[in-house]
C-alpha cells in the first residue's frame, strides 16, 4: 500500500520543494559520483580500483562464484559496453544498412498523439513502463565524468523515461554472480531500447538524446514522470517491480504530454521497514527512521532530504565481492516474488 506522506502545504506538481534544501542543493557533477572518483579522486580509497581487480579471491570459493557465472555476468554487459554510440545525442555514423532512410512527416503534430506513439514505441522496443516529464534543469548533471559541460542537454524540453525490469530470481542470489548477470543484461537491454527509441524520434524529424545513467539523474526524472518513489536503499521503488529495475531516458524536443508524479515522494513503509539496511553487509544504507538532507560520503549530493547511502562502503564491498551487489534490492518486500 502506497500512503501519502504530508510535507506541509507547499507541494509542487513536480519533485516537492520540501525534499530539497535549496541553500545546500546544487546541480551535481557526474565526475563526483563513485564511478567518476575511481578515475580522478586520489583521496578515494578505491582510486583506480575496478570491481574485478581482486576477483581471484572469491572465484570458485562457493556456489554462485564460479568462473562460468562470472563470464555470464560479463557477457551480459556486451551491448552496453561496446555499443557506446547508443548513448550519444547524434545518430551513429556507422551504418550497416545499404539503403538510405527517409525523414518522415508524422501524420499529426498534436502532443497527445505524439505522446501515445512514443509510449507505444518504447513499449514495443522492450520497456516495461514509460513516463513523460519536462526536463528539470536541477536533475541535469553539470559535467560528465571527464569534466565537460552538459549544459547542451538543457536545450531539450521533454524526457521520455523508461523502466527496464531486472529478473528477480537471480537477483535473489545476491551478492553472488547470478545477480550481477541479471543486472548486466538489463543494462544491455537499456542500450538497445534507447537507441531504437531515439532512431524512431529522429526519423520523424525531431531531436533525441539517449541516456542510461549519464546525462541526468535518472531517479528524480522517473519520479517526476510518475514511475515511482524514492526508497531507503537510494533507488526508485516502482509499484510493480519494487527496485528490481533499471532506468533510462531519452531527451527530445518533440512536444509531449507530461505524466503526473505520484502523490508522495518517499515510500511510506521505508520509514519503519529497514530490511534493506539490515541486508547490507557493510552498513552502507541508513538505519535512521527519518530521512535527512546530509551526506553519507563524498559521492552524495547535499540538500536532498532522503536516507543517504554511503556509496564508498557500497563500492568497496563490490571490490571485495569481485562483482556488483543487489542485496538491498532482493531484501525489499516490494520486489516481486519469484
């Protein structure tokens, strides 16, 4: 059951201002998250350390940690890792098709019809759910991991936000390698879906900028698009999938109709549940009852009232585990049964 949480009378139609401490909040640099700090932050305890660097310590140590399972997990990343043009704002220059493709005139330019067709296309390409929202500049990263400005993304009006399901059964085996395989495959599906949807939009004469985790913060965009609420584990909680999902999005200048966000930004039962906090082997997830606007580690942005997650502890466990971890997802009672 999803219960409305009162936040006073100043509820906006989008991400509620009461979740934002405007004096402490600012647009985030993607280079400041954990994966950016691996590359540039010499003070980070995991500087230049990949999660596979010490995998020999756990390989074949117990069930779920075999070389075959790890190879399956790494194989699942193939499309995401190698088809990097799926995440570029322009059409890939390489094309194996020998025939020219036309730019089409859409039968209608009405936002309602365009929205229906975009949603139908995203679902046809494999998205589980689709939401539409305006591009809120607060959620666009200031810079990418290399420090280059992302202000060009502010020139897009709408975000088509999509949910990619992750298979619950292997996720329930976290932190063993089958869970990593399920996560990896969902990322490769993400690359396929956003590249297909972007081509659909471009062939109708509009601009499209496809994104996975990059470009902008996926979770608040998904919340704005009505796809879920923020959970204690720092992830989007969706009504059907819990947090057993990934998020991707396509920014566009196609005029669309926005969806409404859900009536409360945080999941009510997260105040008392705390199962994800107990499942985390390194105490990276807050056990506090009430959310707070502070930081749990340097990779957090300040000024968002939530349960901050210590991403330093989380990633260091990935290194010890030889792969990523989904234990907080599998522990969540809102994750589907398998």
